[in-house]
C-alpha cells in the first residue's frame, strides 16, 4: 500500500469520526435542549445533530401559546421537538420516481463538496411530517412548508422595519430540489460516498450554516443575517441563527431567534 493511500485512509477515518460526532455525542437526547440552555422569548433551541431526523417548527402554535400566556407550554414548544426519521427503505408502493436515497461521491481530498458524482439511487417511502408545520431543520439543512425566503442585510431582528410590507418586492426564493445536501447514510464514508435524501430544501435559508470540506476537520461557517420567510397565507416570519453549538462545542445544536407574525 502506498503512503498516499495510507494517508487518504487515515484522513477519511478522521472525517468519519468528526462528522459522526455531530450526532453521536448525546445519544438519544434528540428532543431535549442542553441542560444549561434556556430559550429566551422569541427563541428556539433545537438539537439538530442527528443525521437521520428532521425536526419541525410550527410558528402558528408558538404564536397561539404566546397569546394564551401559556409560559410553560411555550417554553416546552421552544425547546422540545419530535424527531421525524428520514425513510431509508421502501415499505409500501412507490409513490413517485424521485423519492429516495441518492449516493454521491464527493471530492473530499481535492476540490471539495461542490465536485461530486451520482453513484446510485434507491427508492424509499415519503418523508413523514406533522399535519401543521412552518419550517423543518436537519443539521445544516432547512426546508419550508411551501414558503419562500429572503436574506436581509440586517443582523438583528430588532433592526427590521416595523412593517413586513417593506419587503414585499423582495426576491423571495422557494424551496428547491436537492439530492446532494441532506446527508443521511454514512456507511460508505471512508470511500468518500454519502447517501443523501432527495428532497426539496430552501437553499437561501440553509445558507445560515455552511459546512465545508476540505479543510479537515470540516469548517462550519454561520451567517448572522436575518432571513424573512413568506408563507402561503401571506404571513411573514423573521428568523436568525444566533448560534450553532452548545456549551460543549457540539455543532448542529441550533439557537434560532424568531419573530412571528412579523
């Protein structure tokens, strides 16, 4: 075995360990916040470290709890989220020709994640979701329930104009199909192969947290701008990623500031 092959094998193992640590450090505690992490008013804390789950946020439910002055219920809704597993098998009839796991090779040791090749596809069941939801998060991925998103230049929700109508002419972007971003299958990571869920995500909103390879270890870059979400009913929400780590430095543990309705 050549020295180059040995180096790549060692480096690949390091990548697997580093990336895997995002969901393995806290076992099954996917629906509870960190022991020292308390959500303030207008804030969500989501342990989105799992590779295998989506977590759903319903802004209407949050607004209803706030209006009812149900402080205990609101505190729980801001910090406890039910995991909705990503399907990895087909257990019933095939619903369409695109729902499934897409395995891609990534040029981890060369030009990075933007250089990739599709290697295989297997159909799966549809992604489960609750009856009512606004946005969903999976690690550094975000999708919306038929909404569109605009990135603003503001770095605080308090800086926003009083009226959301000031942004009515903005270039809001809807969710887009992706088969390279929602990583779920790590089983062939040592060969630079990752299984991804084929699903629509909002690439504008997902830009609030970016993972880059190389370098090794991966670089996490956050975007502190406020994003506006325009829903199908014409309502708006303002959201901002305040932090993507807990006190232990575990990444993909999201602290999100929000204002709804805006």
